[in-house]
């Protein structure tokens, strides 16, 4: 995704945890993407997705029973030239 800023924080003591992300439309809750995050050398996690159409979305990251799910919302705007 282009023009996305994120904050990656390491998960202390959870080296073996596989984090998974779901991207859903914010209003309807329709699933638009599901993926596993990759662990970075600095201990953070990252993922790249195909560009999403303009709209509001919710990302939910979970890691099984070892990690409590977290979520946030973001907006994709169209780039007009």
C-alpha cells in the first residue's frame, strides 16, 4: 500500500506467536482481506496488501489465545491528479 504510515512495536516474550490481520469495511463489517503478518528483524511485524478502494476500513490483529486482539480504523482516499 502506498502512503500508509504505521507504528510497529515488538511483542516482548512472544517470539513464536503468529499474528493474523483481517481488514473489514468499517460500516458493514464485510471481510476484504485476511493475511499473516511477517516478523521484522527489529521485533515488529509488518504486512503489505494490494491497494484498497476508497473507503473506511477496520483492521483487526489477533494471535490466538496468547495475544488479545487489537483493532483500529483507517481511511483510504482516492488520489486525484
